[in-house]
C-alpha cells in the first residue's frame, strides 16, 4: 500500500505533466518581461510608459475576467476540456500579437492571450489528482517549474529578442501552447470519477467563497504578489540599461534566479518539515518589502539592484509555491475550481493593476517611486496576512474529506 506521504507514480506523473503545462503557459507571460518595455518603446504609440504598462498588464485584466468563469466551468464541464479551450485561445492571441505593428494591436493580442485563463482549472486538476498529504509537494513541483520558467525567460528572452525579435517570441509562445495541449492529452492522467462529477454535489454560492476570511487573505496575497512583479518590470529593464548592455541582461538574470532558487528551496523544505509554514510565509512578505526598499534606495548602484532582485525572487518563488496549496486546502472540496478561480482572478487583477500603476508612476514620478510603491503594497500585505491561519490538512485522496 502506498504511504500517504509518498507520491505515487501517477501523482508524480500528474505533477510533472501539469508543471510542464504551467511552465509552457507562464512562459508566455514571463519571457517578454525583460524585453517588452524596451521593444514597445520603439512601436507607434510606445512613447508613453503608461501605454506600455497597459499593454503589458492587459493580459492580466482579461485573465481576471475569465478565471472565475473557466474555473467554475471546469467544475461542471471537465478540467481537461476547459484547459484545451484556454490553450487554443492563448495561441490565437499570440498570433495576433506577433503580427501587430503598433502598440494598440499588441495590446489586443495580449488581451486575447489572457482570455485563455486556465490557471484555476490546472490547479484544480492537480488537486483532483493528488492526495492531500502530497499536495504541497505537488504544488512545490509546479512552483519549481514556475521558478525554472523565470530562469529560462530571463535568460532566453534577451537572446531570442536578438535572434527572432519580440514578434517571433510571441509566435513561439503560441506554438508552445499547442504543445501543452498534447501534454494534457497524453501525459496528464484523467481525474478520478469522484472528482470529475462535482456537479452532482450541492453547489456552493460564489458569495460564500468571497466572504471566507482565510481565502480573502490568500486572495489579497496573490493580488499583491503579482501586482508587485509586474510593476517592477515596467522599471527594472530601464534601471539596468545604464549599468549593463541590453544584450548582456540575460547573464545578470541567470545569476539572480539561480541564487534565489538556492535560497528558496531550503527555506520551503524546512518550513514544511517543521510545520512553520506561517512563519515562512510572513517572512517571505517581509523580504519582499525589504527587497523593494533596497531597489528604491539603491537604483543607482548595480550591486544593490542585484541584491534586491535576488531577495525578491527568493521570496516570490516561495510564496508562489505556497499560495495555491494553501488555497486548495482552505477551499470547500466541492468548489475547489470556483475558489481557485477567484484566487486566479485576483492574481491577474494584480497583474493588470500593477503593470498599469507601475507604468503611470514611472512616467510621471520616475522608476524609484515604482519600487517605493511596491514596498508600500508589500507592507499592506503584511498587515492583511498577519492574522492568517494555515488550513488543516485534508484527509482522503484528491482532498475529499
């Protein structure tokens, strides 16, 4: 008999398969971060950093609009079919963005990309396919995949920009989305019948999910985390350029990401083993506030910028891995797709608000104030998260009590 705290071969297959889908999907958002602002500045209409921020963040706005509907759809229509639909929509948006010749068409393409909002369905499918005791490990695999996607994106983005340009990168991400369809079809196992028939259970109103205090704290957390990330990358590429040629940005990002993962992994493992998830979580928020303060204070010193980025991404990767697991444990078993849909909606509202606010602040007040704004958001998050509780572990396969 499989020990409950050891991942079965099927759970490992599901986790690795869904991690690759997440990675391929998130690559579409991350790989343009180090190059988009500099590319968009050269397009017709790209002289405004506010418009650059909107073009970067509109992806999050349409993600926010469609996460909850597609999460709820996955509860009734099926996880895999919902994921297929979202990946095809993303591929269409990638094609539109690749063919665009001004910032307005790029913005439309990014909006279509975002309408393929599959995060909630993927996380819910992961919850269906893993034992509750192994879900944090499974989400950690997905978190590592997201961290690896960061590394690949930050390194490959500038290199690919030189080889195929940002339009070529958009086209490539569309092709990768179609490859992800094949991974879901042929690699990821089908969910068990009990998990696939949640429509026969009593429906839980969305308002009950919205009122849950534990979920409110977690939802605000993902809003703040991705808002800070996107606001940063309206400013970071411009801050690095005086110190490092754009063609060499990948070297700096590679070092930053490797160092951040080396910090994050031991902290995550120790906190899980010693049941100190709350301390690690709160500590991660404190580190993000400190990292943004360092970036604001040391924007003219390259070594301080490096230190701030390392600290930020160490905390980001830790929190990005922890939040989905905490949400899946806090959510009612028959409404995981809906709860994760709300969570993912707030994640991408944060993406849009952060990128748009970052662009506006950078245009009118300078890049240093962008980092100060991010530090303020992190401090507000610290206040909200202070009263959080780590949800009790569920019992039973797939998280069913």
